[in-house]
């Protein structure tokens, strides 16, 4: 009995149409990254377990895919694992290659990552991350550049988004003035869920984490603050007046929003004081991007980190970065029908195959089109014209180049537009011009 083909749970095959959409996303993102001077790197799928363990918290350690040893080492515990994200390998790369790279170092990385998670809708064990980071500079111009990149990427795709910004120093200040500086992580983890569970559930979680009613009363109005950026900042300056860290965070936000105002950002940018982002290594600005016309979680996020490389022996190397969620962006583009109509089209024109004489005539014509950068196919077998029509239609090829006995005699090609049904003879030397 033949074996039934299958793939592991939480992984996916991507056919030609999905790959066309994914490549459109990756190519758009790469083009913008390069425009701002970022360079590509890649790191191995496998990392030493010592590199990965302890970097993502207890839950993250449980989700690492460990690689069994083989050969003589098969009986020993695993020493390697599949990478869980692109950020920790990036930190390892920077420290390992610090003498070869120029700082500030601007890199982007688009590669798959693996998590031994329970597969469910929208959550996979293998998925791609698109990260862009600059490390070795504390300048807020880097934060501005990331906002510009987000604006540029989604502007090119035709997706309306809201770019939400906060600063972890403001949250630290909030923990201080509420009298619970040791509860910063508990506070950020709780308020990071406000979109999912609502204000009352967040307050309840804060109480369960041991925060006093007084502390909850200080934090609550911040989470519901409305008004312009300047009005929010003015209110926060009063509230955080006794916290040096909090005031520094407000200064950074004010500077960043002034830079954004002068940069001509098209998409709305909002100061969201309830934005926390769960990762503990963020120390400054934090970002989250939401699609405005499609209900889905954040499609992009990131922030400033001051000591990510310290774990590998290179302290005080500040960086800032964001990650584009390719899978969610795909869902948004598909849901809003924003993929370019020709994204999945492999070829612009299909040459018919009517026999040996016609093929001898067609091969150099097709070669001249490809030399001019026009994607084309020749139907491989001599078959009924109806069958060749159907092939072009199934593949979404918009034009059919019909070459029969008459065309060979006349030195032409009959070009048929499959959408309108119009057809006309074109001299073979002029065929390429029809597609340019």
C-alpha cells in the first residue's frame, strides 16, 4: 500500500500563487530596507543550545526545538537547537563579528524560525520573520527611520495602518510613582493584554500580581488617556514629575514625535501609553503597527534595547529594531484584495505549438522576448488549440501568441488578448514592443 504523503503539524506547503504573494511581500520589504542603507545577513538554522537557552524566559525555553545528536554523540544530550527568533542570533552575530563590521551596524534578515508551539489558526511551528535593526547608536534618528520604513512599506502595499509608539522608560516611571518599581515586568505583561482582555481584566490581573489599590489607581488613568500627543505628554509630565526615568522617557517621545512631524509620514502615528510589548529586553521606544481596515493582531512591532549583546560579553551596545509579520501581512493583503493582479502570473505570453515547422520559427522569437526581459512560455507538446488556450487560462497568462502556417509565411505572430478576445497580427520583430 502506498504511503499517504503528509507534512508535520504546524508547517505548510506554499504553492505558486501563495509564493507569488509571499515574494511580493518580501521583495517590497527588502526594497525599502535597502533604500535606507540596511544590508542583508543570514544566520544558520541551527544554533548552539547555549546560545538560545535562557534568552526567551521559561516558556520560550520549553518551545525550543532541540536537535538530537547523531553518530558517536547520539547518546549525549542535544547540543543544538533550531533558532526561535532572529534577534538572539543577530546579537550573537554582532559579538562574534564585532571586528569585521562597521558601527552603527544596519542589518536586515528574512528567514524562517521554529517554535515547538501547539499549532492552531494563525500559529505555526515554522514561520518567517522579517527583521530590520540598527545597533551601536542611541540616536532617535534610528527610531524615526524605522517609522519611515513602516510608512514606506505599507504605503507601497496600499495598506492603511496606525503606528503606535510608547517608551518603556515611561512605564518604568509609572511603576516608580505607583510605589511598585519592582513590579515593572508584572505591570507591562498585564497592560500588554489590554486590547485582548479589556481594562477591568487588566486591573484584576494587576491586583493578582500583588499591586495595591493605590498603585492600580495611579496606572488606570494612564491607560485611558485621550487627546493630542502634546496633551497626553503634558498630563504625563505632571504624573511622572518625581521619576527621573519617566521624565527621560517623555523627553525621548517628545523628540521622536517632533522628528516624525518633520518627516512627512503619511500614515497616522499615535502615542499609546497602554502599549507595553511583552519582551523584557526593551528599554526605550516601543512600536506596534495595526491594520486599520482588517481585523487582525499587530502586523509589525519592535523597540529599543540597550544591552542585548551583553549576554554574549559585549555590554552597552544599544540597538533598535522592528519585525514585519509576513504571515499576517499576507492575510491582510489577501483579505483586502491588494495583491497586484499580475503577482501570480509566471509568464506574460504563451506561444502555441502547432508542429515542428512552427516551433522552429517560434524558438528564436521567444528567445528574443526573454532577452528583452519578457517572461514567456512555449507550450511543450503539439496539441489542439483549445487545450493550449485552457493551459494559459489556468495559469493566468494574459496573452496567447499563435504561430501557424500563415504566420510563418508572413513573418508574424497572431497576438490574442485572452481577457478581451481581441487578436491581431504583429510582425515578429515588433512583438517585444507590445509588452513594454
